[in-house]
């Protein structure tokens, strides 16, 4: 992987870690990957990190379904859940595939570099 790609993924990984919407599992995987960069464990941690990101990133239809659910109303609050669902429908109509919260946006940016990250 080139230096520019590595620097980009490190930047997006820090964005992910700092995102309030990031799961604890993704934060742990991100930190483990950062700690492994430049070591013999880097390739293995890269694979683990990408698996975690793929598991955590929320497809736009999943976000819509969650926001419109009873549990979504509990998490976001009834009015906010309606706003989240409406926003998700808008970005889906504009072509979004995933949720655009800071954590999902960072995960999507990193996953776009997946092939380069796995190239050895």
C-alpha cells in the first residue's frame, strides 16, 4: 500500500475513533490496527479491522428501517427518529448506499481503499 493511501486511512481511522456514533468494537479494531501499522501484525490486524467495518457500517435501508422502528424511536426520540428516517430517504434518493453519520462515513471511506489495504 502506498504512503498516501496509508496516511488517508490513518486519517479516516482517527475520524472513526472520534465519532460519537462509532461502536466500541469498531473503536477497538481501529486502535488495534493503528497500533499494528508498520509491525509484523499489520496484515492480520488490517483483515480484522476491515471485517469489523463491514459488520458495523449501516446500509441506508437498514437505517431507514431502524429509524422507523419502535426501538429507533426509543434511541433517537420519536421526533428525531422521524427526522433521521426522512434524512436517510433523502440521501438514498441522492444515491447514498450507507448511513452518513460520522462513523459510517469514515468506515465507507476506509472500505473504499480495501483492495489497496489488502494488497501485499
